[in-house]
C-alpha cells in the first residue's frame, strides 16, 4: 500500500520524471509573482509574513537550544535583527539519528510523497521566501522571487524525482530460483532495503541560499537521510523559513521533526567539527575554494558534493547578429551584479578582431561597443536597479575597486554607484570591464566574484579556444560560450568543451543567457572540472546517498 501523499502528488512526480527523460521545458511552480497564479492577496500576505520575522526570535523547537544568535546585515540596509536558535551540533546529530529509522521505513514512495508535500507548501510561501532572499542576498525583486522560490523548488523537485527513479530500480523483494538439474532447484526469497548513508549536512551560501541549498537538501531527504542545514551567516532567514516548513509537515504526518534542523554557528571551528563528525555521511557545499578544498581534504568520513569557484569564458569569433550579441552579453554581465557562479568572467577576442553583420570589428571596437552596450542597457535607473540588485559583501566591493583602479588591466568601463530611492544604504554597482592580453594571466585566470569581466586579447580564434580549454581544465568553470558563424569553429569549440567537461552555449542572442540554468533540462555543472565535483542533478548526485541492504533465506 502506497503512502497517501505519494498518491496525492503522483501526477507531479510523473511529469517531473517525463521532463527528466525528454529534457523538455516543464515546471509545476509558476515563475511570475502574479496574484492571478498565487491567489489574490498572496503578495501582501507574503510581505506581511516576512515583516513579521523582523526583530523577532525565530522559534523552531529544536533540541540542544542554549542561546540566540543574530548578525544578518541586509545589502539593502534594512534592519533585519532576526534571532535564531543556537543549538549544540552534537545534540542535533543525535536527534537526527533517532529520527532516521522511521523515515527509512516510509520507503521511497513515502519519502517522495512527503517531499512533494513540503515543496507544495514552500511554493505557497514563495512571496515570503522571495522577500527573505532579496533582503539577505541583495538580489533584485524579480530574480529573488524566481531564483529564490519557484526555480529553487524546481531544482528540489528535480532531485526528488531523480532520487525516486534511482531507488525504484531496486525491487523490494524477489524469488531467486536456480535449477539444479535432476535435483530440486535452489529457491530463496530475498528482500532489498534502501537505507540512507547517515546524517547529511548542507552548508548554505550567501548569494543563493535556497537555489543552491535545495538540491542537496532534498536529494538527501528523498534517499532516506536526516539533514542538518548550516546556513551562511549572511543569509539565514530563507533557510530558517524552509526548515520551519519542513518540520511542520513532518510533525503533521507523525514524523519526528528533528529529521531536519537548522544549525546556526558563528565560529568556523564549530562548523568544522560538525562536518567532520563521524555520523555525518554527506556534505553539500557551494562557495569559495578555501573552505571547499578544506572540506574535500578533511571530511574523509563523508561524501562531499562541492561547487567551488571557477572562471567562466566566452569566445568571440564571428557573429551575424552583432547588436543582439552585445545585448545578450550586457544582460549576462549585469544580472545580479555578476554575483553568480555562472557569470562570464573572461571574454576571449582575437587580436585581429571579429567578422560581424556590421562589417569587421577590431578588438578595440569590440571593447568599446560592449562597454557602450552595458552602459546603454543600464541607462534607465529602474532597469539598472531591477537587474543589478545590490552588492552582497564588502569583499566584492573591494574587488570592484581593485578592477576599477587599473591594477588588473586597462579599464574599458568603470563601475559606477547608482542611488537606490527606496534603500539609500544599498551598494548598487554597475559592471567594470577590463581589457588585457592573454599573457596577463594573473589578472583574469582566477575567479573575481562580482561584476568584473575581462576582455582578453588572444592571437586568433584557435588560440582563444585553446586558452578557454586550459582555463576550464585548470581552474574550472560552470559555463562556457561561443559566438561564431563557422561550423568548423563550432565543432572545434565543442570538442574543447567535451575534453574540459563544461557546458557550452552557442550564439545566444535571444531571451536565454549563458548564466541561466533551467531545471529538468539543463545540468548545472558536470562534475568533471575543478569548479564542481557534482551536477544538479544527475544520477550520481542522488545514487551515492543510499545503500541497499539485503536479507535472504531458503523457501
């Protein structure tokens, strides 16, 4: 007998499985913040729910609670002042282990049903989550709604569907019969039990606290594991809202809510002790190389799924739509002030220039035209504020100032600050473009997170392709792009990206951008280069989170 929630949400699961099979466009969670979709008054109720958190203690009812912690500072200058429960990680781990057996007994169907119910609840809270994401990350409103709520929920559902599919390949039981010639056959009954590996820890990031957290969270849950989320100290609220909703759904269905908990810590050594605990079987992490590499080196007892820094590249060879190419690039470089792991950093342009539908363009003309395209795109303050959002951290501001100073190359477009009429303390900065030569590797061949991009002059297209491949293979990348009207160049770039194992976007001139990734269709990362050792979401992302334990006997 299947779980009632599995039956209730089976149509959604089947549609997700079909989308994974076909890789066609599909989403059950509407991406537009429309009250026609989410219900009359959903926007007002969501804002009120967000406002109700401000200046308050965020009660979760978790064990091991000893104190309250605060410290989030909004990039928009809004006083958040939310206090979160500080709980002993040892106690949370013990409680998680205690909650695990009942979760395992639900089976893959039951776990999928509960997860789908959770996602439905979270989708109803999309406006509340969007405000929380916006005010903790600095994202603009539309991006905060889409990436912070429905798109994050898409990625979660993708992980749940992938996990269910992998588990469904294992039958619950089987009769094994081996012929013995003239003797009676050997007959055995075998049972196969799917068991989660153990406590999962998901370490959140400051810029995408839901989109980058949900895949690991729901992959671990769906495969039978309890989860402890350690959010980034700058973006706790969206994760806390998520944890509260999950715990409520679990409790409503007779399950121990301590299956999922929030672990807010301030000291790095506390986080290190948590992720290296013997009972922690998996760690998901998105963030910088320093801590990511520490995790990979020290968490020997766990499977680590890490998305780290990279240097994303685009090669410009030729185009039959020059203005649309520039427009696409301008949006790509401006979106959320470049604070995305998928934003292009190195634009590789032949020294001899490129062929276009407007005639030949020299390297210097490409630099000037791209700078003009970015400036023109952001000329209207209302557009700039919506697209750029606010700079999330002081470290990013310092990187912008360094690039602006000319220390990294010739400044083609300087970054400017835009005053925000609603949030005067917000640090809104336009992109900075730096021109440099291929030999200036120390400048462009490391991730400089934020609205900072380099227009790198290379000998020719072949050299650009070779340099792109070397950058990806050595430093990693999540995205790679190419503009070319030549089939031979496209084939050469395709081969280079297959060798370096990075996703390639070719001649994007419409409403799709290299730094965007669609759930159920696009694989986010390949797991094959230094930028990430896992992908959202392939079978490997979920299958290693559980084991199959069998028992057998003669019948």
